């Protein structure tokens, strides 16, 4: 079974704080993704990575950065959290050549 | 702009009925299609994928693909209250670096009432 884990289920941070969200997958998948999901807006892609140290911007990268130093781990960084970044953050992974994505449990982030 | 459209619902069906969820997509070059189920407060879970025109059955679920009309459907037979969830449709488009990024619809909420 593919397993994708995320570092926290719930997180509360203050405006201006630097926030790290971590995602780990144990199936040797090349591709990893970060999405945010908001009511009425669906899933929106923030960043993705198709290999170690490789990253590409998704649809809404502003205010976020990512890091992928190891194949199994993909981190999302909010350099200076703002209230409009309050959301559910979902990590996913997939094999190269496959669009079947496997999602982690999600992190519900609240920025106050 | 590549888009996947779904009716947000909610679609309400009685227990035991067939639930029909529909999805249309804008890009004729789309290769493959996916259905995810997402329970409230949980993450999406892949339940079906389909690549070829026609029907694909898996237990109570049937995915239908019509590439000429650019629509995908998910039928759930003998619907149960436990099927109540949001169903996300996704279509695959190619991307750089050899990765494949699906485009997701916003989901249809399904309510199965006893």
C-alpha cells in the first residue's frame, strides 16, 4: 500500500511566522505535489517536483516555496504566513508516467 | 485553459438507487481520467481510473468514458449512506520533466439518504 504521511494534522500559526509542512512517501515515487483545498475552489496546485532538487511552480505559488532534498520527502514552506493562507494543505505523490496520485491525510493550517 | 467541470450538487439519492455523477473536460488530448472520493475532513482517495472509451466496472462502481463528447461518468449502483462524500473527477494532461499532472474538477457532493 502506498503511504503518504504529513507532519501535522492540525497547525495554528501567527501572521508573519515561517511555517514548514513536511510530506513523506514510502513508495519510491518520483513525483510529489503540494495542493491547497478551499471550499468552493477545489484543489489548487501550489508546487510540484518530479525529481530530487527539481521543482516547478503550479497554479498558485505566490507566498510559498518548496524543498526536495531526498526522494521521499517534499517540504512546503510559508516564508511569512498570512491569514489568507489558512487552508487545508494536501500532499500527493505519483510514479513517473502515471497520473494516479496518492494523497496524504492533509494538514489543516490556521493562521491567526 | 484546460478545465474539468462538475456540477457541485448536492446530488441526493435514496439508499439502494443508482447515483450518476458526471464530468466534462475541455481538452480533446486528455489521455486518462480518474475518480476520487473524499469524505468530509479527509483527503481524496482514488477509486477508479479509465483510459479507453466505454465502460469499466469495479464492484458497485462503473466509470464511463465518451471521448467524442468529452465526458466521463461514475455510476454507483446500490448506493449506501457510506457512499455519501464528494467525488472529484480528474483528467490527465502532460507536463514538463516527464511528470503527469491531473487537472481536478471541483467535485460533486453526493448524499445517500436512508
